[in-house]
């Protein structure tokens, strides 16, 4: 099972593995205060894609298409998440304000599709 949660909304850690999937560390969050099993910078969108998207809702569909293409070219980055999800709950943590259109939501969709393929 894969979940997504905003870093700033995380009250306490539940069961499973927690991974930060942003390329940049969330502002104002101390590293020791975030209960992580890993920070997977390489699974995040490229800087070029991230700045192009700029959390513009009108670009969401195209952002997902481009991001999925990046993920297809970099399976080493997301395979650990897929393996962890096969054996338990995985929470993808993100820092964006938009909880519906961000890289963690897109990544969850991508990984869910990979789990269904298996």
C-alpha cells in the first residue's frame, strides 16, 4: 500500500516506511524532526521539470506525462519504493502546498500502476 502525506501535516509516524520524495529539503523542517527511512532525491522530478511545472494546475497532465517519462528512464530510483510497497505500507512525503497536484501524488500513481502490472 502506498500513501502520500505532506511533511508539514505529519503529526506522528504510523506503521510502514517513510520516504521523502522531494529533491529539496522542506523549508523550516529540521532533519532530526522528520522520521524518515530514506530521502530519495533521485526519484523526484528533474530541476528543469520542477521549475517548468511551478505547481500550475493547467500543466498537471503534461507534468505527469513528462515525469513518468523521467521515471521510465531511471528505474533504479523508484524500485526500492516498489519493493517496500510489496511488503508493507509506504508513505511518500512531500513539501508542496498543493496536496492534489504534486510529484508525490504523481509518483504514487506511477508506482500503483507498476504494482498492478506485476
